[in-house]
C-alpha cells in the first residue's frame, strides 16, 4: 500500500453520529458496531464523548462503552473531552487517546463548553498537560474553524493563531472541524495549505459536515492541500446539539468510495460499512443522509 496514496478515515458515528439521536442506542449495540467497524477496516474510531449526560443523554454510557470495548491491536479508540472533568473521566476508563477540543467561536464555545474562548484556551493547555502526564496521546481540535452559525465568518488568521496555540501546547495531532458545514472548497484549500505547513510533522485531521452539501467538495480541496486524515460517520450521521440546524458528517462509505475512485486507498470494505448504515436506517426508521449505503445494498446496481 503506497503511503502517498493512503488516506485514513476516523469513524465518528459512535460519538458525533449518535449524540443527537432521540432514540437511545443500547450499549451492547454500540459495542457490536465498534467490532464490526474494525472488521470493515477502520483503524481509528471515536467511541464516546465525556460530557454531562443531562446535556447529551446518548453519551451517558461513555464509561461502559470504553471499559467494555474489545480493543484490537493497531486500532486507535478515542474519546472526546471538552474540559478537565472529561479528561479525568477519560483517564479512568483506560483510553490511551483523547480528543481535546475547543471552538474558534466565542459564542459556540459558551454554548458547547460553558467557557469563553479565552477560558477555553487556558483550559485546553491544562487538558493537554493532564492527558500527557497520564501517557495519553492528544488530538487537539478546533471547532467551527470555517464558520459559525452564531457569529458568521471566522477570520482565518484567528484560526491560524489557534493552530499555533495548540501546537505550542504540545499536542500529538491537530484537527480542524467545519462543525457547521459553512466552509467552501476555495476557503478550505487556502487555509488547510497553511495549516499543513504550520503543523510540519504533526498529523493534520479534518472533520467535515455536509450541512450545505459541500462536504465532499471540501474533502477534495483538502486532499489537494495535503490533508491525509478525515473524520467520517457511517450513513452520514452526526450533528452538534449546540449548533442551529446542524446535520451529519460526510458518510464513511460515500467518502471511501469517492477516494477509491480517485485512486486512493483506505483499506475499508464498503459493503460492510453499508450494512451497518442500513441496519441503523431500519433501527431509526428513516433514511440516513448518506447516499451510497442503499446503492451498495441493491444487488441490481453496479458501482465502478
């Protein structure tokens, strides 16, 4: 497998995908899906977020999921944390990878983490320090990096300042998120080129939402800018409880199919991912945002 042609997808369905669902997904079902995602070729899975269960009820079993998951060698199992309490909870579950994330938007930061941007930046460095003191790798995230539903445009220079802030904190990986789906390919390409250059040897991850139907175009622009790791969610599930009209991530199977057609390798079995999405469609009782899972499951349709 050529390293230059290999693109890594991190599965976010268990966390971002489930967090806004009104129908509770049982712990046993989550654990079974994690195993099946690994069997389908996913090497990175965000399995939970350590947030207050009253605010995000679907994550009330975060500890149970993290402690009961059957960890396979070579797979990164991570949890999202927004504050020091979340880091402590993550440490106590035995995870060795945490995504510490804050917002580029002051308004979203206060809604999502109950912290002003300045407070969040200070807390972020404490989160990274505590995680690494406990030998936990840290993915440092910047939410709403390409636009905010409350504040509108986000100054790219502000985002780059936050990139410097995160790198100075000693993170192991850097992740930018188009949490609102407001970004466009020109904007993504220009900013991510600068981010990749700044990051140097620090891996850069991009988290894309398809709210305005630009997620896949943004993916291509980011590929051209040098990004090699992307967040996706099976079936295109996802959305933030604290963003107006938030919708799902780019779909894992749709993204992998697009990448395969473009000559990239992901190591992901499309049919196995599609079967999970179809089951979730049936479980929830409605069509998921992703397009490909229903095509793959139709024996009369041929895909290139």
